[in-house]
């Protein structure tokens, strides 16, 4: 369970979903990925899906 969680049921979601991070993502973590995609660093990226889900989607 997430320490100091505001809502106990919300804190159980990562374990129930089998998230590899074991926690929900912080908004700043999602914002960092969005900022990277919107920057010149992503100029050569094309047709890419970027999952920012804490490992809840199992793909190969």
C-alpha cells in the first residue's frame, strides 16, 4: 500500500493491476514524458506509441 495514501482503495490499484512500478504515477512523471515529446528531442520520432502507465499494460 502507498504510504500516507489519501484513499486506501486507490492505493491498492497498482498491486491489483500488477503494475511493475508498484505505485501510481505522479502527474510530474507524465508531464516529463509529454514535454519530451513536444520538444526538439522527439523530432526524429514517428509513428510511436508511448505508454506511460507504470507497467500496467503487458506487451512485448
